[in-house]
């Protein structure tokens, strides 16, 4: 994909009335593309020796969208006298575009076992991955002496188009969807020239004018819905919400060989997103094998006619999501697909079309507003092929509205993880960004992040689909935007103090870090940030204004739906945990500088288990937390310090690892007794001779009046590691040191502002006080319940039973 940022936008703006064709975009089903164990940087190094020259340019780890540009060395062969080439040198490429296209297709097919690969088949649409693309570039250089770059492949991955870009005198082709369409590039080294993309967009928009005229559908809740993209992240959640919140039967278009394979693929996708896949769901779902990219969805005439007559609503979520591929490579899925759905909606019984679009249609640097009915970006100001394809889809569907078709445009922004299950799309750009924030503890200076959790986006979208009065309008499903201060505050609250950098400095720093210390799960982010075209997309996203959605807000209020809320750290907790488990994000841990800490001193005596405790013992500890997240999720405090007891060793024992749990086991009393656990201490210690010891301690709440002492007294047991306890006793926090140490002695990360320090201290005291209060109240509540339980004492009649 070429860097079009250096082009003059005015030079490629369509003539009037072109600007009115401002568009609708395609959506939801991400074409699932895996990656190998090796990143692109590794692969480039691996294949470099096999190609004709050194690999140059940024070598970045692999992901769904990246520049990853490779510039191969020029072969030292005479193009006129190919017979003079040295033995073992690569053969000269065929001079005929048709022969070369078939040669490229034959080589590409080796990376796609069992998948037909013709000259007009897009390599990525056929299932090729970014890793495959790297190896394909090397294979073409090695086997047919073809000098193509990764940018060329990402821009348009059809063998015929690659051949035409390589041969300077290749004949021009038409502009249909499936045949090759593009004029010859003036500079074969350039990929995806802007004027070329505009020609394709105009050709695609012209197809919308050929759509049939449609009558308005009956304003009734849908009973049988066609859904595309059900195997994708948003589409899967929408499928479940359609089943939960309507009585409709859902027909899912799934790319599969047959219905059985489609069911397996759908089931695997849903369970992968922590969604149920039960017999009841299967009863209300019909899988229809087909392909959004093909004419009439790849269906027979009979299937197409039956589908047009049976369904009463069409919901299009399926799309190819890749920020590196060019418009020519994405248009089949993202523009032709929605137009096919529009054709279906206008065929047979009238039915509405609900199109999942994206705020990517506004992704122009410097755009002033992003409201639901605001003008979208100028097409020639969009850099990425993905943004252009979304723009073109909206523009085409807007023309379909002029033909009478009822089209609803639903525009999510960044789609975050599920607030309860944590299910997320690891290839989502906002998820990748947040993962990088947590891993490197830096953030770029941005204006807003327009993102919302998938469960909210899905719920609102489905409500619109099911409510006839809401059809035919535009909705921005972006929730409440977060600005830079919101994100920095969220990260600090979670114990991740981040440094704000200039956007370009941050981008280069992240790319360098991921190159030096690769994180396979973030390969896609590294490639996006390294791509000149894709980073233009990122820049527009991060510098854009807050998205507004007055119509969405009014609809939510009218139908009492879940209101929009900012997708902050509290809402992201589950998703962050899952991202951390999957290797993307990094949560705070005890190795991080503490967020808050305070001293705790306890004095008492130890003795043999079962004997008298008469040996003086002192604990001098420091309790700390790495983040408020640690409290909310684990109710755990980190401990370090020393234990002094002559019975153990003349020198103090050092705490090597320690934890304190607040109200462990939810304060449930031990062995059905009246002692409710308040705090549990577990320490690992080492003495001066290197011997290891363990200590287990508990503070208990009882239904007694000595509440002050209960909060200070710790019953302890202690022994050598891997051996039973040999010592036991009790240590108590002196009453004169409690407030001095554990209230006035609280210290907070010095990097926080004065106000943030006060908030952190008050938050800890409020949280800890509430938990201890609940713990002390538990025994009294239980005693009261026992006294009121009339069945606590058996009656004579009960004794005779």
C-alpha cells in the first residue's frame, strides 16, 4: 500500500457532482486471518538470503495491517540477453501479462492448500495471511525474478494486477468487480495511487444507480432476519442479542462448504467470544453457506429467490477489516458485498437493510465534527483503503435510499471488550492501542478515543433493527468519548502511571520496542504504526473531534435502553484481564513501583504449638498496593518487611514475599463457627542462615464489644517451608501507632499530583473502612438471625419425628 500522504488532495478530488457521493461503509465480520509463530521481521530475515538482494526498510512484526515494506535488490541481469544470466540466478519473468498472472497465481496457490487461486482471485480473500504475503514476495523474487513489494501485495493482491504493475506496457483493463480493474500506474513502484482508487470508487458508485426501485417495507418487527458477519466479533454478539430480544429466526450467511461446516464454524466463533452455543440457539438459527464477496452471495438462482421472499430484514455486519490492504483489495467485501445486500433487500418482498458502518467515514485529518447527519470526509482526503471502502459503501447505500430502499446506517467507533465476560477482538485498533499503553506505560497526545464496549454497541444496534420507527436513519454507536486526561487518570487509578508523548515520538518508540522485543500478539499494531498509509489513519483517528449521537441518545431514552457510558478502566477491567492473559496487555504487579503504601507494626509473643507463648516477637511491615485494580479484583495487599524473634534467629527474618487478603472468602466464618475472617496474612521469610519459613496469620471478627482490638490482633502460626507449624501466638498493633502509621502514615506515588494523592488516600481509606465495617457487622448479623430463627430450637413435635 503506497504512502499517499504526500499527494495533493485537490489534485485527485472528483469533479462536481462527485463530492455529493459521500458514502456508506461496510462493516462487521472481520475476515479472520491467522499468523504464524514467526513475525514478519523474523520472516524477512529468514527469506532475505533466498532473494536477490538485501531486505531494506522497516522490518516490523506481523499483524493485520502494516506497511512491512520490503525492497528487494535489483537483479544483475541484462534484460535483453536473458541467456547470459549466470547459472542458478532467478529466471526472467514472462514478458506477457497473462502468462505472468498465471505464474503468480500458481505460486500464490501453494500458500492456500485446497483453495482455487486464479489470476483474478484476491490473495487475502482466498485466505492468505500477512505472513503468507511476506513469503509470497520472496517466492516471486526467487522463482520468477519479480520485483514486487509488500505494499504492492497489500494494495491489490490479485495476480493479474501484480503482473500489470510489474510490466510497464501491460494493457489496461475494465472496471468490473471480479475482473481486473485499474489503469496502468505511471510508476510501477507505487502501490494504490490515489487517482486510481478514485476511479474505482466512481465505478462502484455507478453500480448503485443500477439497483432496482423498492417499496417501503411493512413497519413490523422482523420475524426472519438475514445476518452476515455472525462469525465476527460484533456480528456474533448481535446474533445472540437478536435471539434474546426478539422472536425472530436468524439466517446466518457463513462462508463454508456446506451447512454442517457452517454450523461448526459459527459455533466455534461464538464459543471463542465466550457466547453460548446451545440447542435452543441452534433451533432458531439457520446457516446458509455463501459468500458476501460473490454475486448474489454465491447462491443459486433458486436460493436467491427463496431468500428474497422469506426474509423480512437484512442486517449486514460482514466486512474485511485490514488497515494495510488497498481499496482495490477490499472493495469486493466492503463495497460489492453491501450492494449485493441492497439488491437482495429490494428483491421480492420489501425489507429494510441495516448496515453496520463505521466512524472511519469521517477519518479525514482536520475534520470539524462527526455528528450523525454531518458531512463525512472527502474521499480524496482518506489515506487508508479501509476508510475509503467504508466511505464508498455508505455513499453507494445512500444512493440506494434514493431508489426507495430503507437503509439504516449504524456506525460504531472502536469496539471494546465485553464488560462482563471480557471477550474482545485482539485485532481491534483501540484494543491494540490500550494494550500498548499498559505495556509500555506511555500514551500519545490525542484528543479523543471514540470507543464503546461490544455488549452496548450490539444491544443498541439490535434495538434499532427491531424497532420499525427507528429504520432509515444514521446512528453513531460510539458511547461517551474519552479524552487524554480521562485515559491518563484511568491508567493512574489502575496503578499504571503513563507518560504522554508526541504522537510521532510515541509511534516510533512503540515500533522500536516491538522490533527489539517482539510481542507476537501485537504484531498487527507494529505493522499498522510502521505503515505510512495506516499511520495516517491513526493520526486522523487520534486528532479527530468527539463523535456525537443525539439521535442515538434520544432513541435510548425513548426505549429505556442501557445509557451510553464512558468506556473507562472500570468497564474495561474484564477485557484488560483477558488481553493480559492473551499476551497483549500488561497489568500492574508487585514489581511495579507501589501506588500507595503505609507501615504496620505488631508486637506480641510466640511459643511452641500447644505450649505457652513467652518469646517476644515483633513484626515491622510495609503494606502496599500496585493499583486500585488490585484491591477491587483481588482484595489483596502486598507485604514486605521483617520479623524479629529470638526463638527463631538472633537476626531479623526478611519477608521475601507476602500478601494480605481483606475479608477473605467474603468473610464466611470458618467451620460454621462464630469467627468471621477480617484479614488473612501469608508471608514467606528467610533468616540470616538462608533457611526459609512460612507464616500464616488471621484477624477475626466476633460478636463481642472489643471491636477495636479485633481489628488489631493477629493470630499467627509459623514453621519451616514444607513442614507443619512449630510455633504459634498472637501479635497486636499497638493502639498508639495505628492511626499514626495506617492513616497519617499513608504515602502515595510521588509522580501523582497533589489532588491525585488526596484522591488515592481517601479512596483507600474509604474502601478499607467499608470492608472492615462489613466484616465486623457480619457476626452481629448472624447472631441476630439466629435469635430470630424460630426453628433454632426444636419443638416437642419435631423431636418425635
